[in-house]
């Protein structure tokens, strides 16, 4: 069973060693590592090539290609029948590849196996952000979990059957790929110990930009309509109504608003307790205080990004590839 690990990179000179070193430490070594660089202006390619005597590397430089194009080109160039996908900047557990691919050697091998990903925070803000935005193992229902392409494995045949990654999308491309795979093969087996650790965004500004782009991708791909509708209703209808009622009728309405805010932050606060082990008491309080701020900033970013994506979708309505949804891939 020949296994190819594929990665796309762009200006990852400061973080790419973390991924490459973790690939060297795998309990099941990859037969091949195919890395597509999207036209880095830093020393990413030079650093990657410096590992050529230690890893079975193949490096392709494709200036201007997006993530989907990069992944498709890496898979097309790979020689393995099993493709394990991850991202630049992550740190893979030593058992990652072994756990992710062992089911493919079973008598009834799957087409896809979901890995997992967890935050690898270094600062108070990153700790709060990881707790607010990323699931932990206990949050996952393996029957419905859709893997990120920073930790997933699939057969070449499955990739071909799904039509590859959608090259018309710059964000949320792995979700569309997941939906197409699930339509053909049903729920994916989950390998919870196949963990890729990655650092959350370091600043509120970079987090806002990340979630704006995610929501813009949702709009382009017509994803999560109900979730976005609920968010608009909450911030544009429910919140102003409660503020008005508290100011002009009775302050008790503000208590309802407070209860709702606490409920909204409850799960991130619970996750935070599992991430703050290296923080002192003051830093833990700071992280807890950052959770509602991160929640609001993320929601605002989504509310701004989603209509931009939908406007792009309307302007490109005649393109057949954007109408990817079928009854079986209805996500809501």
C-alpha cells in the first residue's frame, strides 16, 4: 500500500520546518511527500528542498495557484493510491499517518478516513481563540463529522469520483469535497488519534480576516444558509429588541440578554479549561474574558463576508460548477 502525503504551501518559511520535522518522526513513514508551492516570495522552497535527503520529496512550484488547484496538482503528480492530506504550519502527531491510513489495509477498506485537528496555542490570545473556534474530541459525532483537509486520507479513486477539489473556490473548498465524497460513500470512518496540531491566528485582526474569508467562501458555495440566517436574526433583531426592552420597559430584559451571552460562551469556556494548563491565574482570567470578544468579532466577520460571497455567486450564476448542490449534499 503506497501512501503519498500532499501539502500546499505559500510563504511558510517561518513554520514549514515544524511540519517537515513531524513527517520525519512518523511511526509509519510516507512513501512520498508531494508539496506544491503557490509562488512563495520567501525561503519556503529552499527550506523544503533542504529536507530532500531525509524525506522522499517532490516539490512543484506553481505560481498563482489557489489551494484547490495546488491540492489537485499534488494528487495528480503523486504515485500513491492512498492520499493523505495536510497543511503547512501544522505539527503532526508521530502516529498521525499510521492511524489515518491503517484502515485502508483492512479486508473492507474505506474510501475516506477522517483525521482530527487540535489547537497548538503559544499565547493567551491563541489559547482563547482555539477554545472558542475549534472542537475537541467530545464535540464530535463521527457519523456527521466533515474532516478538514489538514488531516484526511482518501483513495485516488475517491478523489477522481468526487471530481477533485473545486478549483473555483478559494476557501471552504474542502467542505465541498467532503460533501461530494459523503454523497458517494456515506459517513467516513474517524481516526481520532490522527491529530494535526496547528497554531490559531495570533491577533484579533488576523482572526477577523480569516473568518471574513471563510464566510465569503460560504456565500460563494451556498453553504450553511440557516446558520447565517440565525446569526443575522440574533444580531439585527433579537439583540436590538432586548436592548430596547431593557431601556424602555424593564431592566429585567437585560438579564435575559446576559443569560443568552453566558450560554453562547459556555462551550468555549469549557474547552478553555483543557487548554490553559500552562497559563497562570491572571492569564486564565484574560483568556476567559477574550472568549466573548472573539465570539462577537467572529460573528461580525461572518456577517460581512457572507453577503460578499453571495454577491460573487450572483455575478457568476451562469457558471455550471457553482451549482454543485444535490439533494444528497443538502447540508441543512
